[in-house]
């Protein structure tokens, strides 16, 4: 049963609100001033607090600040008979969910209460999901497909076996790798990630194995590579299907013999590293076409983990959306918002070719761009229509308040457009826009961009 705390120095207001909320089958407690409210808050632990602004002694804004210090997730609705824009803005800045003026309208009260309770429910649901997945690092979901992945993680993590993680872009392959590491005996060692697609082929050997001073132009000092940096920990080779054949041969030697030699060096360096690899490519097909070494494949693929696309686990969309909303709430970016049922149904019906990454970015954009305190079905429709037409953010781009938000979203729209123009040829796009290919890969990953099927 939701617990509601009412704080107002007018007994008549406290009485009316108590009747309204108890009629809705909520547990209610009341306080007539700030000190009583703060004392009651710690013992009653309300889900929602309705707090008057003007009170003798401690005023409502000061009580709000102290409540937020007691409970960073406190949901507080301010009420006032002397409301001003300045007061409402100050209350919002201090963390209030809403600001309601007297005389109080019962319908508005109940709608506000429902929205706050929904938000509170989202936060608690995500906390429950986090506790269920434990150290699995944001792998959210309850579908059988994701449970199978989590079970495989539990089985293989305690061993020292190499793991090949496969799945479409955006499915969460890196999260699986991190979960494996943090559940292993090497958890206190480093976790070093290498995006093989983002490193130019002529530099990947130096990145992985390090180099000696003077071994090539720009090598002004000795440099330890990723293998050495991952000593006694885990090395994660992301997008391993993009690694050159020459680099594959040298990594294979390091895996087989546990030794490596830096570029320009002669000393054999012993390494103790567990290797995980991930790819969105069909490596058996790459082997057949001569782009991937078969012996390297078998060295990596000791234990395979296949991460399913989001379209095959649609029941996970709702908990994922709740998780992303709660994370946005916790980061204090923008006003607090909820997702209406109609909007959730729209999100569950979409195909999500970019998988979890695309869903996350879409939810974040909806929270930033949608007017009002709730994301509606039409907000989802508008964003999807804008994306399909090539205008990722539509006219809402110009309505963003902060320049940094505008710049990021404009950059995302520009890169998405250029990639489509060049039929998603990343190298050609990078050349035409004058951006290093490795930087463009990072931008694609940052913004969750994906090629439309």
C-alpha cells in the first residue's frame, strides 16, 4: 500500500487531502510543520510527500532540501496558495516532482499522485532487477533467452576458458564480457577492451603488443600493449572479425605460448591473460572466404555465448525501458518523466534493428525531447517518423535548451545522414567528412547508429 505524507500548517488542507488519499486506499500520515515532517519522514518512509511551501519556522523549500538529503530518491510534490513562477522553478531545481497551486483540484491531485507512484515504481522495479542480476552489470531482462545467457555466464565465469561472444550490433556483447570478468577469479585484475574495428590495421599490432622507442615514426617512448596492460586480468577483443590476418597470427601465438614480443623489440614477454572475443560476423563464413584463420577461431571459441537480438526477446523491452528511465532519473538529467502505457506499447511493437543500444538511445531522446511530464504514444510516433525520414530529431532539435545537447544531437543526425548517403561504407564516409575512421567508429557506437535493413 502506498504511503503518503501530507505536510501543511492548515488543518483543513491536511483533512481534505487525507480523505482524498485514504479513499484511494493509501496509507496517510500528516504533519503541521517542518520539524514534525522531518521526524515523521524517517520513521514513516513515505512513497510520496505533499509539502506546503509557506509554513512558519522551516518553510517548505528548506524542508524539501533536507528531505532530499535524507533520501536522494524522495518524491515530493509542492503545494502553495501563493504560487509564483520563481518559487516553482526553485522547487523544481531543489528536486520537487511537481508544483500544485491552491485551491487544490482533486483530479489534478490524483493524476499527479499516479504519475509520482509510477515513477517510484519504475525506480523500485529497476532496483529489484539490479539485485536479481547482481554483479552482471546491467544485463536487464527476464526472458528465457536472456536467462540462458546469464546461466551460461554463471557456468563459465569461474573457469579460465576463453569465450567467443556473438550477436548483432547493440545486443550487449560488452556487458556479457564484463559480467564474465567480474564473476571470475580475475575480478580484481584489469579489464582491458580493444575495439579491433576502430584501430587502423597498421597500428593494431602496436596496440596489442606494444612497441619500443624508435620502432616507427612517432614511437617516442617504450609502450606496453593491451596484452601487458591486462596482465592477471581479462583482455576483451571486441569486433575481432575485423582483425587482419597478420594480427590474428600474432595473437594466436600469444594465446598458444603465453608470450609476446613488442614491435621493434626482441625480448619475449610472458603474459597471463584471459581472453574474451566478440563479433557480429559469421566467423565460419569468414573462414570459408579466407578472411579469418580457422585455427584462431578454434582458439577463441572454447565456450560460445550467443546474445539474442531484442526482437527475439520482446518481453524484455518493458523492463529495459524502465531501467533506462530510472537511470536517467538517477543522473538528474532533465525533468522527471514517466512512460505512458500507450508509449510503452509503441516501443514494444518496434523491431529495434539496433537492439538494446538503439532502445536506450531512443528512450533517452524521448525523455529529453517530449513535452510534458510523461512520454506519450504520439511522442514515440513522432520520433520514429523523424528517424525514418532521415531527420533523426525532427524540428525538436532546435527546441533543446543546452548548446551541448544541441551539438551532440546535431552531430548524430549529420553522421547518420552521411552514412546513409554512402550506403554505410564507413571508410568512404570517414574520408568524405574528413574524420579518422577510428573516430567515426567511436561516434557510431556512442550514438547507437545502425544500418536500416
